[in-house]
C-alpha cells in the first residue's frame, strides 16, 4: 500500500478499518523524511522517538473507542513558530535555538486531542519574515518538485512536507501554490493564536496545508475553536466538511 499517496482523511479511514496501524503510518512518514530530507530540508526538528511512542498511545485509544476523530493516528508536522511543550520551537532563528516551551499552542493542542501524531517542526523563513524559506538559520528549504527552485515561504518547510503553517501576508497560500498543495488562510479569529510566536498579531492566522480541500476542511474543523486565552478568537460552531 502506498501510504504516502493517501490523503490525511483516507489514511485516517484505513487506520480505523485496521488496514494500517498508527505505528506503520508514522514509520512510513519517518522513512520518507529520511529518504528525502537531505535534499529538501523541510524540517528543523524531527522527533522520531516521541512520534513512535505517541503512535502506540493513539493506537490504544483508537482500539478502545475513545478516539473517533477522522485525523486519529494521522502524522502531522508543525511550523516551527508554534509552541510545542517539550519540543524546541526556534522560529528558524539562532536566537531561539535552545528554546523548549513549557506549553503547547491551542491549535496544536486541538490536533493532539484529535489523535494526530506530531513528527516534527518544519523549517521557515526566520521569524516568518520572508517568502522563499531561504532566510532560516538552519539552512535553505528546496522545492520538492525541483530542487533548483524555492518552495515559497514563509511556510516553505510546511508546504514541502505538507503540514500545518501560519499566514500573515501569504505565508500559507504562496508556498502552497509553489509546491502544488492545498492551503487555507482562515478568517481572522477562527483559529486561536495562543502559542503562535507573532509576526504581525493583527494579521497572523494558523491554517492547514494538505493534499486536497477535504483534508484542509477536516483539519480546519479540528483546529478551529474559541479560546479564552486569545481575545480575538470567535465563539461559533464550526462545520466546514458538510459544505464539501
């Protein structure tokens, strides 16, 4: 089975049907990273040990029926400007090279509650200030379709890897187009900015990057929430997938 060819929603369905285990899916993604990372350089941090441990925990919760989300067991990566407890968050800057947050951003926490398996943090323009992912302290990210081209930015690492990014003035949408993936900048206030290291607080939004619109709608439905820790987050019911 071509696990890498599946969308997030398709993979989630196969995991629930026990056609693929969460560990098998996670290992497939880690193997792919090992295969292409030296050329593409999508990641700043890869948490192989933590991801495999999390995969086992999620599998148990799926088996006992406590995890029903369509994203349960699906590996995801997070742009490196979103705080993740116990995993360093650098904003691709030397200044934050050793910064390990004591809390997790609300959007990432919502993914974890849904049973997603975080495999690492993706490369970006330093502090999200750029549009090519060439200004990272940790090196340049290449376009996976043509290594002589840039992937766009600032979420270039996320788009090259297909992951969760942030958009201030085009940082999801532009690299999504460069890398041939689907990305959405949600309406301001849809997704909590708590734990997102700001570039422009009045413009920043966290949004999904995935293979197709169905994946993006499903991820956005998962990460969208009212959050008392973000006074600009909107209190409303979120249902994007019914409109597909």
